[in-house]
């Protein structure tokens, strides 16, 4: 079962110098509206072909707009052997509401 990670918990990790892999599975046009710096982008439909770009031995946080697509990708990654994968609860919308209100909701 995929674990959930709140935006506050991810920010706390970043503030403490811990940098888990963060995978944004939204489409490119969505990133133009609102995105986080230093995050890897692989659109959801490309993840199966691009698994080699991710390190299964490291913690991985998957994010999308609201958390639904990223949950499906996180479940897929667990089935592919990613043992430390989490879903960013609420996605970029929650991040914008609770961490960085300068991000444009869409």
C-alpha cells in the first residue's frame, strides 16, 4: 500500500537538507502554470518507458495536480520494485494552498 506524504512533511525534509527524489507526473503544459524547483518531470504515460531514470533504491515522492494520478503512478512503481515510494497528498494544489500561495492554482 502506497504511503502518503503531506506537503508540510516534504517541506520539512527539504528544510532539513534531505532531498528525496520527487517525480512530477503532470503534463508539460501544467508545469508551465505551476511547478516546484528541482523536481524531475516524467508525464504519467511515459513512466513505464522511463523507469531507468529513477533510482529504486532511494526514497521517491510522486506528485501531480491533486494526488490522484500520482497515486496510480506510485502504485505502479511499487509493483515495479520501488520499496520507498510515497504519494504527495493533495499534489501541487495542496502545496500551493499550504506551503507556497504564490503558486497559481488551476
